[in-house]
C-alpha cells in the first residue's frame, strides 16, 4: 500500500514503533489481537488497528501539498477535511479557511470564491451540485480533490446498480457530509433512500410488506428520499450501500433484514432478482478497526479510552462497541484528562461533554484499553498515553519498553 507524506508532528514515538512491529509480524493483517505495553503499575492494551486510514492520509498529504504549492493563493476547504479538531486547527493556523461547517451552514459566501482560489474537496467527497458550482466558477476540482477512494467505490457500485434498475438504500446519517455526497451521486442514476439504523429499516420493510400506507412511508422518510421517489414501483429491486464510517455489522444486519423481507414478499427462488449483494462496498479500514475493537472485548481491563473528534462517526462506533463492557471515555486529546481523579469525556448518547471523577482506579496496577478513530493522529494517542503515565508516576519509562 502507498506510503503517504504527512507532517512529522502527526507521528509518534510509541505508537509508530508498535504499528511497525505489528506490520512486520502480521503483514496480511490477519491477527486482530491487541498489543500490551506494561509500564510497571499501568498496562496499556493497544488495539491492533486504529488511527489514520488510507483515505485520511491521502487527504492530509494533498491538503498540505496545496499549502506548500500555493503560497501566494487563498486556500479553502469545503468543510472540515476530516473529523478531527487538532488536524483541522492545524490547517486553519496555516491560513486555510472553511467554506461551510459540517452541517452545511455557509461560512463564506460562494460569491467570494474566485477562479484563482484553491478549493480542497475533503475526504468525505462532495455533492454533484457543489462540484458543478465550483467548476462554473473556474475552480480546478481535480488536483486537490481528496475524496477517499473507498467512498468513490460506493458511488461507482451504486451507479452500476442503478443501470440494473435497482433502488439504492444508503445506510448512513442523512446529515453527514459523506452521506450527502453519496446521496447526491446515487440519485443521479437511481431512486435513493437513506436509512440510519435497523429501526428505520423496519419501517421500510413494513411498507414493502404492505403494513403501512404510502402516505405514512413518505412522511416518515421525508428529507431522505430522492426527488420523484415512487415507493410503489421503486422498492421491487434494491441494493444496500453505506456511509463508510458506519458499523459494518449494522450494515450487514440491515442488508440481512431486507433480504428476509424480500424473501417473504417474493420467495427464496427469485431473491437475486430483488436484492443485490453489496458487501464489496464496505470500507476495509472501518472493518479492520471495528474487528480489532471487538477483539478488545476479550481482554480484562479497568477502563477504555477512545481518542478522536467528537463529530467523528467511525470513532463514536468504537465507543459504542466498548462501552457495554468497560467504563469508556471518549476524548479528543490529552487536554481532556484534567487530573488523576477527573476526566472530561464526550457522551455519544446525550451529545455533550461530561466530567467524570475517580477516572483512574486507586489500585496498585491499572489496565487501560486504548484506541482511536480513523481520523485521529497517532501523536494524539501517544500524548494520552504519556499523560496517564505521568499521572500514575509509572516506574518504567517509554525508553525502557521492549516491543
């Protein structure tokens, strides 16, 4: 796999060594067991896969190239390049400006964007409408387009399904930038619908099986349907694709549920005519990170720390996997660790920061699981480890650790 040129300050002394060793031992990534580092009175259990993925490293490399290659030009990002506050702050500090926020709110009017400006398309991709708007302004939308190739793979698969008269069911959060982009591309080739979870999928199933009316269906999915969507004829042949940062297991659950729905309506013998196998659209990095996180559930630990941006979908899903077994703290960086006794962490359910006391257990030896989202620099994880080692007054230093 390609090695990207990203700023050195995103690398780290601990994590880089761990990843290098694991890559040497397991080049084909078949071993999802974690790595343990014992610092005397605290052991860190480090997930096999976490941190920057291919798409994120590609986006970072292109973004910094845009800065280096255009010192005398104004440089804009359509919105946050990835969902990590430290990376985005770093780009802002170098003069890059965001045209929109993550909700699509306009921060800089389109009229201010000039043909000579540089506009970076983020890793999530963008809508066809915005791309066409930029092209009409004379903006080069190719050179600094950082759209993840695995997102583009979803678009390409959807286009082929559309050619075969399938309706596209997108598993995603309909307000997320990636889902907006995917929806924009899929609706060009096929009727499209967004479902967030199994609950919404059940409502879709109810309509297919004639349990609810067309009026109830269209009201329930308002704002999540392509223009002119006709449920009476558009739900006979379907294919499920996903926002690449969603839980892969949930996408599969949704696909399996809809497959059973189609079997119930049309019978097993003709099922291939009514639902397509789209497992090939799942992102390898999302799969690897989630599989490695599931492996952490086999470990005995006192707590888990997940590092990443609070608006990062893939990171929140790692929290979702860990919190049923461990006290799990979702933090953006080391600054959220206030003291040995307290930590400020993000609650994925209430969507707010909460302060927790008795963060580190008062015991002779503490075992801590640690992982991060695909948009989190290894350096941020490294700094969290070092902050905890400092608070625990660990007798073994980083230099003494043997991998």
